[in-house]
C-alpha cells in the first residue's frame, strides 16, 4: 500500500493565525469524514503541528467541532443578504441557496451536528443562535402592522426555520427530490405560512422604508 504523504512543514504563526489554520484543517476533516472517523492525531498531522499544540488550542474533538460549526454559522449569516428593497421570495431563495451550498458541501458536519451530537447543549446553542439571528433579521424587513403581527410572524418564522432544518437533514440522509425542488418546497412553505399575516403581494413587492439602510446579513 502507498505510504501516507509526509505532514506539511510546520510554520511559525501567531496564536490567532494558528487557530484559524487549525479551524480550516478541522473543517476539511469534518466535511470529508463522519464525526466518529475524525481523529485529532490526523488533524494535527494535516495541519503540520504537534498533537500537544492542537490540544492547546482545542482540548477535545468536540471543542474543535464546536468551533468549526460556530465559524460556519457566522459565515452563513454574513453571506445571507437581507435587503428591504428585495421581494421576500427572492430573499428566501437566496438564503436557501447559501445554506444549501454549505449543507451539501459539508454534509458530514451537518449530519454530525444534527444526528451524532443531537441534544448536545453547545452545538444546540450554536444552531439556535443562528436560527434566532435569521428570524430577527427577517423580522426587521417584513411589513408588520403592530406588535401582535410581529409576535405572530416571529412564531411562524421560528417554526419554519426548524422545519427547514429537519427537512434538509432528512434530505441529506436520503435525497427524495432534487435540490431545486427542496429549495422551492422550503420557500413556498414559508410564503404560504406568512401570507395570511402580511399585506398582499409582500412576497412579490417590497420597498425600502425611508431611512432604513440596506442590510448585508
């Protein structure tokens, strides 16, 4: 059998740069293999560092995975655009595309967070934080008549985001339709649930309120 390639030569990096490098290597490992197959020794070898140095930054595989998943959640939020001038349907489609890109490319990590580590308080806090941030951002751009409407829409969005999470995880395990069909199911389910609570044609026409800045979510 061919021998494994030698580990990359170790580079001197600042603590912040070293942490970023380890997160990058860890993200690749968790994307390529199921959670239980990822070994910290392999992460250290691929990063070109000692096992002791890796554990200095991340005391366990769980800690490394949590940091990788937190960074991914932050990146997804940063690349999901929320713009009051854009129709709701377009915003939902764009948000679903961004998330599906990540979920498909990192299915092992997504399945680990939602199946292997289901119920883990640290991972659940990360996922809940991202869903709450997405819900809050959508609430800022939707035309809501009053606090009662806001509360109703907030509840619908919370339930919809959980529905999407479960549906996509099931789809990653057993794809029963195309990716585009999955995206459309998610988008149309949101519009159908929100339509009774919003002004007519909100999904087709949205206008920026005076003084409301365009947001890059």
